[in-house]
């Protein structure tokens, strides 16, 4: 038997209903803030991610699904491992920043080759949200406030903790990086193997090492906050001030650095301890240089001498698998039936049953109406029992002759005969 690839999972109907419910809640909150939906391709040129994410990151070095297409010469392509780079590419390509500050969201699968574990798979799904064009700290605070409202709508507000940090600007971060490397080089023999490797490739990632021994060494390491300039300090202070005005609690995590190279200034994560060890459900931050960084690729290829102007941006990504696990653990969605009304028709008058069901769908778009195939009425009623419908409409020759329908209340088994157009006009059939 051919089976699904390891780390690429089917989402079966019962679970898919929960996904749809979750996505509807998230989309509703996004619309309240005026964010617009964008649909992005899942395949991009490999160079987009190498330049945007950073060649020394784990994603680019070890986790991307890359291949060459059939063009001549072949173009290196990659299944998207994250969404921000593709969103920025779309904004640049379609000139969406001309006279505008687009606020966008997208949802869909991402792909990374890593060891599958609960809530973290090789094909996983994210909600991504990006706000372009504002360098002011209110844009940072708005995204955090939006996620805070999402947790309230999902019944998770007491289960999430907000962690904040500021990475400053690139020159400030480089100065800190040099100091951190100097400090850790003297203690290199005490670091775990992964941190030893990162010392020469991406030393800031050592800060979020999960190894207790490495964290003990970092206790006396230089602090990034001591290297921030006046503008970065003021920006971060204003973000915190906005959050305090909104009544959103936060904690400062000086080791929060994020795994991608393009971040600057504010970074944040929403974490929970309800999934075993502390788990990040949503993470994001500011990336003011990324648009200019990707624009410069085209400028250099065109040999333009004009300086490349960047545009500010801030965004976040939310892992939907992990979010659903959290919802299941603390605030499960109420189970929903596949339909509201099941129509069962005797095989001899099945055409009349089809016509009734179709007419009901037109007249009552609020109802989900389901039928089974034209097997025996007894077999259809068995499927009605399993459907979860509140009511079953039964149509046989007697009903055709009398211009009626039989209605069976699936909760108590009571059955009655009503006028054929009863369901088309009654406001609340479930209460009848």
C-alpha cells in the first residue's frame, strides 16, 4: 500500500471541520483590523530564501526542500519554508507600496525537513500576517494586540504569555555579536555541540539554546540591551507603553532572538506551558531592511547605481497544528455535525427527494442538507443516524400523494407529518 510520506499528514473530515472553524475565527479578527487576504505560491526561487532568511540559518543549511526545475538552464526552486520572504517578494514585484501601506495575511502549508514530532511536521501550516510601510512602534503594538484578541476569541487568553525583546539595528547587533563571540570563545569547551557550531555561523542563536549547561554560561554573558542605541531604546519603550495602555501583560526575554536574519528592533513570541515543555505558538517581529535587501538583488543584476530604498515591515507567523493542540488541551471546539438536515427518499421516488433537497438548499442557504445514494430507505435511515443531523426528512409515495414530508427529530425519535414547504419557512427548525 502507498502511504503518506513521513511528516506529511492527512487531515481527515472530523479534524478538518476544526481547522475550518479555527481559520474562520482568525480571519474574522484580521478583518476587524482591516487586513487583506493574499494567496502566495508555495514554490519560490531558492535564492529568495537564501538571501532573506540567511545562508547560515538552520533552515537554509539543513531544512529546505529544494530542487531544479525542467527549464534550460534549470532554475533552483524551493518549497517555501516560511511565508514572509514570499510576501515581501510579492509586494515588491507588484509595486504594492506605491502610495500605500499594505496590511496582508495569508494561510497555508510550509515545508521543512526536520524530525517530525507532535505539532511539528515536515508539511505544516501557518497563518502569516505582514504590515508594511510604517516604521513607528504602533505597528508593532497593533500586531501584538491583534494576536491578544485572537487568544480571547479562542478561549486561550489565560494560557498564553507574551515575551518581548529588542534586537536593535544591524550595527548594534553586530557590535553585540562581537562581544558575545569573544565571551563564548573563552568558554567554547563548555558549550554543547550545536552551540559550538553556531559560534562561527550564527552566534546569536546560542542565546535560545535549550541546553541547561549553555544557559548557565550565558548568565554572565554580555546583554544585547546594553548595545542598543537611543532610537532602538525609544522604539522599544514606546511599544511597551502601548501594550501597557492596552492592558496586555508581557515579560522581557533577553535571550529571545528569533531564528531568521532579517529581524530588527522588536521581536516577540506568545508561549504556553500547556503542551508539556514551553512551546511557542506565535512569533514575529520587525524587519525594516528586508524589502531593501531583496530589492538590491534586482538592482545589482540591472547594474543600477541608484541607492536602493527599503521600506519598513513587521509581521508574525502562527503555527496552526500547535495552536489546535493547545485548543484541544484547554478549550476544545464543540463538535459539529456534517449536516443539519438529512433527506431520505424511497428509491421509487428518489427523483422527488433530489428535487426537494436542491430546492431546500436554494431557499435555506443557512442549512447544510445531505443525501445518501438511492439505496433502500432503511439503509438511508442508518446513514441519517450517523450523519449528526438534527432532522431527517423522509419522502415516500405517501408523502408525494399528500404533498407533505415526514420529519423525524433525530434527538428524540419523534416523527410527524408537515406541509412540504415547512422547512423552507420555519425560522428555527431545531427548536420546533
